[in-house]
């Protein structure tokens, strides 16, 4: 099954690339690697604000991370033209806006990782990962995720 068939089966429509909010580009390709800048969580077209451990639950954070994964795939599609060219999702780095005593950043990030596995399959979608708790993310977003992909 192609990546696009899988997206359709999951009822996912890829968004266009968001305009950067600061002095950076949405992606950079060097050789076979595509580096995607951090994408913040959005809900209904607006920043998905919140702090895990304070006013956002782990389950809500997982949904936010899933939403970020969809945005990342939209940017990756714009970068390479065809998501079926992706040979491997290499690395995901997740920043979770959380209180000092919140310890479930890894569970929040599963919202992104699990969707990538569903869309790209277990071989291509399995990736290395880091999940960090941070004191704040731009515009108060609850999650920000960046990604590295290999294309062929």
C-alpha cells in the first residue's frame, strides 16, 4: 500500500507548508537526508497551547503530537514531492511544554511516533527518538517536534 493510500485510509489530508514564524526555512535537504524544522502543535488552525502537568493531559498531548506528525508529513511531501520516496524516518525530536514534575514526555511523543509507523510501515516508520520536557515553547504551544528523513 502506498503512503498516500494509507493516509486516505486514516482519513488524513496533508496540509500545505506553514510559513515560518521567524528566521528559518521549513526544511533543508542535504544529500539523501531531509531535515524538517520544528513544527508546533495546532488545533483548528491555531496554536495548541497548554502545559502538560498543569492544564493539558497526557492524552491531549498525544493528540497534539499526532497533529504535529500530520504537519510534518505535509512539509516532507512539499520537500520531496512524493512521500513514497521516503526510505526511512531517521529521527524525531520532541519538545513537550511541561511542568517540572511531569514525566510522561515519552508517552506524549508516542502520538507522533505511532502515526508515523502507521503511515510509513514498521520498517520505514521506525525511528530513533528523543523526548524532552521544556519550560516553554514559542507561542505557548504544548508540543514542538522536528524530524529527519532519508529519501531515495
